[in-house]
C-alpha cells in the first residue's frame, strides 16, 4: 500500500498541469499623453492615494471618510472578497482526500418465506456496520491545481473590484460635492440678481406711477424679474437632488446630509499644476485593468480544468470498519447482534486504487474545452479593450480640464465686462440718455454670464476629479484594506463560525503596493 501511495505522489510531483500557461497579453499604450505639453500638466508621479486633499477642503475630506466607512455598495463588494477567500480555501482542500467520512447503519431484515432463494435458517435478523471511508483522487493531470489557480486569480480579481469600487466611490462623492457647491453658488447668484432686479423694478414702477416713466419700462422690468425668479425653483430642486445623491453615497438618510454641508457656494480651489505620470503607469494604477487581467488568468486555468477531463482520473479508496449481524429474536439467542459489533472478528477493511476514464464522452469534453477557450480569448480581448478605454478616459479628462480652465478665464472676464455694462446702462438710464431696454439687456447678460461662470467653475473641478479617477487614484492605502466593518463582522460571527477568516485579510498582489 505504501508503495502505491509513494508512486502516486512521485507521479503527481513530476506531472505538470495540462492546459495552457497564462501569458500576459500586450497592452496597447502610448509613450506619452497627447495633452501633456500643456502648461497645466507635468509627467511626474502623481499623488494618487489622497488626491482629493490637494483641494484643501476639510468638509470634502470628512465626507469621503464617511463614505468609505458607510457606503453600502462598497460593503457588498468587500463581502465578495470574503466569499472569494472562502472559495479559494475550498479549491485548496480539493487537493487532499476529497472524501473523509464516518459511516454507520443498523438494519432489521425480514426475509420472505415464499422466496425460492431463501435458505434455511433465521428469516429475521439485524445488521450493524460502523466504519470510516476515505477517497483521494490523485491530481495527476493538475485539475485541482488549476482549480486553485483559478480561485486564487478570482480572489485577486475581487480585490481589484473592491479597489475599483473604492476609487469610483471617492470620485462620486467629490463630484457630487462639487455639483452641490456649484449649484449653491448659482442659487446664491440668482437670488442676489433677483434682489437687484426687484429694487430696479420698484424704482421704475414708482417712476411710472408718478408719470416720469412709461408703463412699458415698468412691464419690461417686471418681465425680467419674473424670468429671473423662475430660475430659482429649478436650482433648488437640482440642489436637493444632489444632496439626496450624496446621502446615498454616504449611507445616510437625506435629512442628515444637509447638516454636514456648512457654508454655501464655497467651491474648492484648483491646484495650479496637475501631475499625471505616463500612460504605462495605468497598467498598475487602474484596478479595472488589473481585474481584467486576473479574470483572464482565472479563465485560462478553467481551460486547464476542462482539458484534464480528457484523461483518466486515478484515486485511492479505503475503508475500515466493523460489521456484525444477529438474530432479532433475542429471547432465543439472548443477543441482538450489536454486541458482536465490537469484537475483533467483526473487523472489515478494503483498500485499493481505482480509475475512471470517460473515453466515450470525448465529443462533449472537447467541445467544453472549446467553449472555455473561446471565453479565454474574450477575456484577453476584454483586457486590451480595458487598457484602451482607460487611456481614452485619461485623455478625455485631461483635454476637458484644460479647455474648461481656458473657458473659466474667459467667462471671468465676461462677468467683469457684463457687470461694467450693467452699471453704465443703469446710470445712463437714470440720466435719461438710454431707454430701459438697454438696461434690461445688460442685466440679462450679466445674469447669464454669472450663471455660466459658476457652472463652468464646477465643471473645471469636476474634470479635475475625472482626471484622477481615470488615472486610478483613490484606492491606494498604506494600511491593510478593511473589506468589512466591525458591525458586519460581529453580525456574521454571531451567525456562522468563520474561524479566523474575517480577522486575516487575504494577501494582496505585489503590484498593489507599488
């Protein structure tokens, strides 16, 4: 028996897993960004871990901290990491004896007196069996090793998904916060403009009632006032909707969010320069790129698992136990048979090798291999597509930020000019050198320029967020990742015996800490 086990172990060690070994596909990256020559950008390594802190907004910092601790979607993705960790443990366990069971039974038998095969003797008796059974399928072709490979890649892919969810959550909180501040500024400007226009209308109305101005001037002033007032409800609705969106990101009821947003219209200040690194860094900075590669690795292993089904499986089976039988009529024998179970004579055992070879199913197995190989090719192409999309997102965000900054400067000058025009037109109207239509036109231009300027300031910051989101900023952390919070851990431990699985985070990729 020892010779059989030793031989199997040597063969296992000498036989490499069947199926293809994974080769990382070429990543289509450019040596430089198209927009990196602009004064705004430099190619030094960006500060990705806490990029939002460059905006120097304590409220934003606190909101992101709350979101990372309380966001429900992030919690779900973190639990998938724990799920994948348990699945990996199952895959590793398949490399050892797959069946290890203790069996036992007690059976009362009553034979038919009319059966031609019934021999003379007791027609009623009992049977008792107790033993342990072990079955070990030797991983001769690497099917179980490929299973571990697939499960390990799936675990690392789930970690990449967690990192990606963290990245997107931070960007979403920052983007929503900026939208709130930009809308608050627009709303404040609208209210100030309405207040100015109301004073202007009151003056014109009074002059009309005193016969110094025409009714047309009063009606035109009222029209502009009502038109400006009509913009406020929409802005208020937009603001509340943005706050509601932020509440979901924070995992809080909507009424609790507004209390934390102290101050209004306080948009963060954009840094003078933005570090973007080089395109090749995306391969290790973007979690979705890593995740796409890991999914391909897992699928590559699945091809090997399917390939192993072409070959016979070898196993070692063993049983050791006790077996006894007795007459159920204890008044005649004085013994039911159970007492015989624990005698040395009741020992029974069996041990030996076995194999299974599904050679008549080759058509099904080969087509399954083809299915898995087609899926592998899809995963490889998906990886390349992910890299291309990542580069595109960075380029889009960089050009949008640069042009939005240019627009910001132009709109700022436009507001200054429009304000000067409104002041002069009102002065000339009061002096009787201009009609009121010119005043109205100037005030409308000023109001529109202010709204566009405020909206574009928000767009500048939103594009700044998009740059760092596309670069893969926000998931990096010096401390070990926390996939589940303390309350969730306690709830799970009260329900199920998790051992030390919830206390020990899974190992991370080496590239994750670069």
